[in-house]
C-alpha cells in the first residue's frame, strides 16, 4: 500500500497567467517503495492566523476579521483560504509538482482582507491533503485514498503576496459594491464632472471629514 508524505518547498508568484495565481512547490514522497501510476490531489489551504505576531498597523487592518485585540484569544483562529487541485503523473520514490493557488484581491474575501493587512514577516500556511492514488497491483490497478492526516506547513513571506498583487493590480485594489450603490456613485461622479471612481470616492471622503469637524 502506498504511503505518501508532503513537503512545501516554496510558494512563488506566477507572473504569466491570465489571473493572479500563487504556485506552491510541493515534494511528494512515496515511502513504502510502491510506484505511483497517477495521483489526483486535493488540498485545503488554511491560514493559521494565531501563529504569528501583529503590529499596531496590522491590528487596525484586521479589525473587521477578528475584532479588537482584547478579543483575539477567542477570535484569532485558523481559517480556510482556498481549495486547490492537481493531477500528478506517475512516479517512484519522489516527485516535485506545482500546485496552483488561485488568488483574488476582493476585500469581501477573508483571505484577501487578511493578507492585505499584513506589513511584513510571513503568512503561516497549513495544507491539508486528500485525493485518490492509482497504483499498479498484481491483478491490475489499485485505487486508494490519501489518508486525511496528510498535511504540510509553510511560512510564506508576506512579500510574495505583495509581489503578486503588484504584478496584477499595480498600485490599486478592488472594492465590490452592490448595483444600487454603484449607480448612486456613478451619478455623483457624473454630476460633479469627476473623471474617475477614485476621484469620486476621494471627494466623498473629504466631504465626510469636513462634516465631522
């Protein structure tokens, strides 16, 4: 019976895809000596938010996710970032494979909001693996499942995430609005002769600050 062990060697930004992707460089080792004919791999990628410290600027950016710092003992927990899949060709011993991690800069998504709040250091990742192993048996192919306890951890530098966002959204970010709000903002922009959404939001913020004084 095949026995698989997983190691994350690195996580890098993919500069040449249509949408922003990180790539986890995985090493898969088969430790029983059995050859693997093919492998359908699934990974649940989690962020272990409690495994790193946070500075004052990061604390402000994490307020929506975890509340004020005095509540973090209860709220600062690991959370799901994404699911990823890969089809791995046959191998014996060990093989290296790229696991594509599709990313978004939508701040309504917890993972993007969390990563945007970080200034330096690393992102503590945990990958939980499952999937199907196809191997050659005495009477043909055997099919087994990857045990649910297969996992790997990796400290991804925050700089890798920022590099990816700078490649695909240089100097910018995304905010999702419902259609009624977008229509109202469009009318505000047009009636004041503003040429960009950023200019409209900037003027609204300036008016709000002036009214608050």
